[in-house]
C-alpha cells in the first residue's frame, strides 16, 4: 500500500472494536466499502461525511484490496461454486 494511504488507516482495539478505521474518525473501512457497494459515489460520501477526503476513500479501497490479495483460498474437493 502506498505509504501515504497506509497512514490513513488505523486499527485500535479500543475504537470500533478494532475494525480498521480512517485515522482521526470512527468511520470504518467496512462502512466506506458498503456505501460504495450500495452505489453511492465518492462525491456523495464526501458530502455526507465532510471530514473525509477523497484520499481516505482510496485508502479504504486499497486496504481492502491488500487484505484480499493476502487471502489464501483452499478449494474443497468435489465442490464447485458458481
């Protein structure tokens, strides 16, 4: 992850039960991804959460991408999922 983006995401067990959040907020990466998945645009998110900026949203997306990249998948023999 870009170092500048990495500094925007923090994990603190005392804040939001340790979920990754945007530094200085209680806004989780999960919330941002959920809003994007529901079809909200970056512009709409920034309007609803004015203390965020575009780089915060990009950092959340990049964080999720890195987590998925590190994920190991173990296929189950004989199971095919479509």
